C-alpha cells in the first residue's frame, strides 16, 4: 500500500547508492563537500553502503556537518528533552534540503532516533535525486492539481504517517504548510491538519493525541534563497501566479546548500498537550482545526529566533513607510530596535540586500523585490512584537 511513497529499505538503499555512485554528478558533489579529495573515495563509500542507517551514519552525517562548517556560523538548538516518544515534528519550513537534514544531524549527534522526512515529489527531479532522497528516510509526498488524486494520495500519506508514529517505529518531520514560507509569515495550514485527521479512527482528541504533535521552529540568520523567494512573490503579485522554470527546484536545492546562512537556531517545542487538544475539540467541526493551528503557531512563532537582520529589516521598513508599533501601555511610537544590532551589522545587512536585488533580471521591479526581501526578514519581528501600521 505504501510502496510508492515510503523510503527505501536497506536492500533498496544499497542498490540505489550503487546507481548513485556511477553518476558523473558525484565529481562536483565531492569537490564541494570534501574539497581536495579524490571523488573515487566517495564512490567507494557509496558502493559499500549496506543500508539506511549505514548511509546516514557513514556519509550523510559527514555531508551535513561539512555543509554546516562551510556555509554557516554554527547551529544551536533547544528542546531535545521533549523526545520521549515517537512524534510528528510539525515544522516551519525555510530551506528545501537543510531544514530536515540539520534536524537529522542534531538527533544523531545527541543519540536520538532519526525521523523520516516528508518531501514533495517535485523535488525528485530525476532518478539520481530520487535515489538519494529515498535512501535518506524521505517519504514521497505526491502533489497534484487533480482534486480526486489529491484526496486519494492525502489519505495514503495520512495513514502512513499515523502507522509509523502509532506503532512506535519512527517519528516524522512534516512542514506545517505546503512548501517553504517565502514571506517570513509562518502559519500552520488547517488543510494539513485535516489531512492528518483523515486516517484517524477515534475522536478528534484521540486522533491527534496518537500523533504526538511537536511544533518545531527553524530560524536562519540569512534566509536561504532569500532573493529567489522574493522574486517568486513578485511574480505572483504582478502576474497573478507563478510557474516554476524547468529544474527550478533543483536550483533552489543547490543554492540553499551553497549560500552562506550565518547562524541557525532550531527550537524543538513542547508537544501539544491533552488539555490543548481538549480546548480545540470544544469548538465546532471546522473551528477545531483552526484552533489547533493556532496552538501550533503559538509555539512556533515565539520560539523563532530573531537575529539582528530581522530587527534591521523591520526598522528599515518603518523608516521608509512611516509605520509605528502598537504598544498596550505607551500607545503608538516609532519603531526603534537599535538595541538589538550594531551599526556594523546594519551596514552589512544593507549591503547584503543591495547585492541580492542587484542580481535580478532587468524586467523585474528591483524596488518591489527589495521591499519583499525586507518584509521576509521583518515579518517574524512584527508577529512577535506587535503590528506595523
């Protein structure tokens, strides 16, 4: 029933990685991840892999650690003490590859069982990528514009997730919305929660209690693919929609891996409690899911780490638009977050924003893209500290 979407098992992984080792793509991958080393060493490792855990321990842990070392200023996390059972890690989503990959490395480094990872089939752009992804505990999420197919595939995915968690076999990582958050406004989709409920056999409380929802909040100092996300938003705003170019998802995957990301913070939040599920269950049918989404967001938004860049972007937008922050006691006042950054950090961020938008093509409104890029950084501040008006 689940063969089309489940990760590869040990024997399938061994065969898949032998296919991967024969690809010429291994040469540039090896040079980026292990600079100066003979690519044949990586090929030999891939050919010798005996199963999923062997692959993650011997290769993937080193690959992700290398990416972190080369492109970040470190990863910090909190909340690992909440891993007392198999859980549904319901996470905000900023980077196609690195969000779940870094989480897997953290779990491995702290001697905790790694989770399976739900990813859209749009990322499986060719057999090489699919072999890598499905060898790495990744579940294929089938995406479609056909309503009947969406219903069928959603039901299968829901049943798979529930089976793995309820049986105690594995935790699952799942983005809390469809695709990456591109405007910096993290919000859980009610439709996703309804999908999860499709496989439940009991009450609302029983169904979600069985899943053990742990909200996860991921924050990057520099947004992966920041200007690419802003350009996509601009196209949607101007053209009323956006059609991805061929191999655009692959480009985003590689760009997110290679770009400098500064510091990264991951918060594993306190799982949703029985009392909170009871609170959501007290609402009418559709409002149950709205309330549960609010509960998840009430963990993710406060746990999001605000960096100097976030405060700087919020302040720049306020200076350019004249907006203020609403404060319960003091009324409205000019935004001033200067206590959270230095003059040097503001200069660096302004240069980053200018360089980012300078790379967009001539037929795109650079000023609007810059505004969208700043908004991407500023929205987490506005959500946590007040409304800009």
